[in-house]
């Protein structure tokens, strides 16, 4: 008989808070201390849960099977520039792509739906998923459907898991001193568009989520400079600050970012000011951070810029031996340490 | 610009109901008409979403990659015989196993957690997942954590997706006339135990969910009679009646079941009567239906019975050319047609 401690609220017991799901330090601590405990990898080659990367990489013969999973809880489900269906496909395709797996074998789609949800909304979401699959050259191969009672779930949750083969895996931990940091597009569009829509800011015409599958763009970068791309990550929850901090910590290098080089559109900059948010901390769903050996940086930059989703790509910084595991922002007047947000300030952002 | 129909309730529009998530005919109709539409398979070899099987099978070289996904919304999350963590691992391992993929490459674990959820409950669930992984010889390789606000989700949802390699895939559509139908254990334990716990029936000591990973048992069956196993399925939501009806329809055979041969424990039979439920319609999480060529049936029966989870295994019926696509129950006094339930009568059963 299993020992079963009492169920229900217990005084002084710790509880999960919104920041634990927000992609920042609090979430990583929860995963490291509770969820990944006991699942440490025995192998040094394969990338598993303990690596806390965007997905796992498993050896099959002489190739890698890359696997990644994401549950999407975004609110509202229809937003400027996309919806939960497009997000679910793009989010998973991008997690595969930043690990170097740009040819998707298949995606799964598991929906949990609140009783009373409209069939017409379900069809609209399904249509978006199909469209995003077409853009990514991917297909949904299997699924699951659950229904919860009215009031037991706010709307709909979609989990998408993706599997893809890769000849070589790119992790988020491979940066070396001297590597250049590329950012494929402007930051903040997704989170700010969503927040503006929630607050009724009336900027919906100008603000749109960047949500898009990036595997085509990343394939182009990889094809341009095979072996020269040392690390990749998509700065979703926690934003660019979280993604770069994680890459610096795992790679044991410092990263110096030139503030003026980071693309932010004027409308996002304005809206972020109105909302009191820092674009560096805001979720993105259509850009990637790419670490490149210095001699290949210009070629990769040109290749990404030639892609429709990469026209604003910029070299935003450089890795250094100084300040290992730190993210430094060069403002033009001086340098300051950037700290990872405790949690993304916006709940249900993806 | 995407054309965006009005958001929000629309009069006379159809809405999702609990029965759409209940594993019966209503759910299959929803999936066929809405969710799988536009994702029809072009290939005849691979098993994809349109096959509505327990998972997908994708060719990699000369082997099959089997992929399956399930979101677990069970209530209560701790129940006699298990919890949501054990269920999440066993459910996905079993879906892989009934497709012939008994060696799990990896599982993903994506949790959506309500704000305020106890850390100690999370640890307890995590412990169950580890234990079930050990039983199945499986490991969690990657995960995702999202948090929803208080009142936006009732507790916790866990999605587990599994990937496994198989040399040959077993579908749920391969039955031929003459094949024998084996059931590896008694039916109704999971659903009845859960329902008794919810209603406070006071039978918890005797009623326990059968939730368990079956890949070891199924491997033994496959090893005993390679090629003689023609179809498998685990009778979860919708129960044995739904599973057999689906197998009969897809295989285009009739299935005649001998009522007296179907194992049901006395306590489940009594509790089902008190609750007004039919064990044939109740979810199971630790038994499988196996279709076997007649000459191998006794050998497979003996092999399964020698496994600790298969001691009550029985041959419960035979496939026939008569009544194609129908499930017939032989009661000993006469025969009657069994219809698939519209939906499993118990919401949030898995």
C-alpha cells in the first residue's frame, strides 16, 4: 500500500504561483528541483530533461531524433496576428528548429476543451493549424481530445509535440568566446500585441504577434554555414533576456549585447512604455537567437535577411571570456548587467 | 488579412459537450468531421490521424517510429490504485504497446498547473511518474510547464507523448474471420473505482484502478506468436464495447463475444449495479484486447497468463464473416447486438 499523505491545503506548504509558469528563473527552479529530479541523464551524448533545453535529442542509429513538447494556454485564443492553433504549430516547429531539426516528421495535437466551446471556433483553430502546417511543411499525425466541464477549464488548451530527424543537433549551450549573436527579427511583438489586445489599448491595427514557423529560415542559416552555428534558442516566455541568460549560463561565456543593435519596432517600443514593460522581457513567437562563429556571421546574416521572416535580422552582440555566465548590455554610454526576470510579467502568453 | 468571424457565443451554433470527450461515437464523429478533416493521409502504408488509431506510425528507414499522445484530466487526481502521474505514464506506454511498440524511446511530460497547487502534491505525482517509468523501462526525456490562474483550471492536466520504434506495427484494424479475441484482465476496475471514490461509496478498500503499464505483458504476447497477433487495442474511454466496435468496424468483421467468458470481478459487478453502470462501457487502464490467429490463441493465452498483470486473461470471443462491423454478445440464452455507447458515462475518467 502506497503511503498517502493528506490531500488538500496544508498550512505553510509551498504552492505553485503564476511566476512558476512564466519562463524565468522561478520556472527553471521548479523544473530543476521537482520535475526533473530523478530524471537525470546517465548519458552524456543525448540531450534529455536534465539539460533543460527546448527539447530532447535521442540517437537512432547515426541520426538524432529530436522531440519537443509544449502546452498552449494563451489568452485570448484569437489575437492580432494569430490564434492558439497557429501558435501551437509554430511554437513546436520552432523548438525543433532551434535544435537543428528543420524537417518535421510529425506533430501531435492534443486538445482539452471546455464544455460549451463553439464548434465554429474549433474549426477556425483547426484551419489555422492546417495553414501553419503548410507553411512549415509539417503534418499532424495523431491527436487526442478531452472535454472538461463548464468552469473546470477556461476555454481550450492545445498540446503539440513534435518529432524530427537531424544529422547534427544544435543545443543552447554551445557558445564560445568570440561567437557573434544574431537575432532574426524585432523583439516584443507577440507579448505586446497580446497585452495591448487584453487591455483594449486600441493599437491592434499596428501591433501584431510575430507568431510564425521558423524552420525554413533556420534551415537556410544552417545550410549557409554548416558547423559554424554553435547555439540557437527561441526567446519565448521570459523574452530575450531569459534566453540569452540561459545560453550564457549553460555555455559558460559572457554575452555582451549592444542595445542599439537590438531591433524593436517603434510601435512596440511605444506600447511597451505605455504598458510599463521592457521589450527584453517580453515573449516572442517568430524570432530566434543564433550563435555563429565570427568568420561565418556575415554570411549567415545575409542568408537570414534574404528570408521573408528575417529581413530585420541583426548581429546584436558577442560572446566573451569576461563575465562568464553573465548577460551585459552595452547602452552606448556604459555597460550594465541584465538580470533574468523572475518570471515573464504576462501570464498565459503562449 | 485573415477574415475573422465574430468571437463569442453565437446563437444556434453547435457547442462541444462532455460526450465529445468521452471516447464513444460522439467523440469519433467530432474528430472525423472537425479535427482530422484536412489531415487525411496521402500514404497507404503509414498510419496517421485519419486512421483514428491509438497513435501514428511513421517509416524511418526500414523501421517504424510509433508516436502517441494523451492529455490526462482525471478527477480526482489521487484515486484508489493510482494517481494522475501513474495514469499519464501507463496510458501513453499502453497506446504505444498496442501498436506493437513495446520498447519506449522516450516520453514527454507537459504539465498545466493551477495557481495555488501544492508543491507536495506535485512531488507526489512526479514520484508516481518515476515509479511507473521504472515499471515500463521508459524515461521522460523532455517536458513543459505552464501555470493558469486560480479558477482558470481545475487542478492539473498532464500531457504525455510517447515515441517508440517497432519492426512491425500492429493496428486495431487487422482482424480476420476466425481470429480469437483475448482480453488480458477483468474489465471495469478503473472507472468503477474512480466513480465509487467520487460518490463516497465506501468500497475503496476493495475497488482499485487497474492502471499499469502493459508493455512487458504485450511484448511477451508478441514474442510468443510473432505475426499471429492481428490487432490490439486498449479499452480505455468508452470501455470494451467501444474498443471492440471500433475494431469490428475497421476490420470489417463481426465479433461475437461470450458474455460468461468476459472477466469481471464480483466487487466491480456489484458496484456497477449500485451505480447503474454497465462494465462493458467503463474505462480500463490496465487491460488490452488482443486479436490472434486461431492456431496461436492458446499459446498467447498461456504466455499472457504467466505475466503478473495477465493472470485473468481469457479468450472472450471470435471474429466472424457474419454480421460484418457488428459486435454481438452471446449471453448463453441468445445473441444480441451491442451498440457502442454514445459516450463514456463518466467525465474526466482519464
